[in-house]
């Protein structure tokens, strides 16, 4: 029986669109924090990383849209990924013949 919501197909179709923005955000966020806290760079020296991370270079409205779409992309990938995961892993203990659920 086909379901209306096939998480594998939705996950697969959205993944190419969210990969690059999420990859850029994760790498620039990591580099910003490591550069600032561990390597001792000032906030001004690494601001360009935060600008990339937040989509600041897209302007006021572009930045807002970038952040919203990035957030929705993460949520979508998590939800569909978890749904696929839960279909492959059983969260309930299987009952063998002669045992009771308890």
C-alpha cells in the first residue's frame, strides 16, 4: 500500500537543495567559533565568516529568507530522516511465542 507521505522520496528530493546552504552554515559557524575562541582572532577579524554563516551578504530580506529556509531545511531533514530511521529500527520489544508483553 502506498502512503501519501513517503519520507524517503521527500528526503531525497529536498536533500540536494538544502545541502549547500547547510554545509556553508555549519562550516562557517565552526570556523568562526574555533578561530575566535581557540585561535584568538578578534570578532572583527572573523566577521566575514559570520556574514557567510548568517547569509548577511544577501541583504536584509535575503538574510531573513536564508535563515528561515535553512532552519526549515534542517527540520525537514531531521523529521524525514527520523521517520526513515524509525521504519528500519524497531522500538518495541518483539514478543516470542509463549511470552507475554510486560
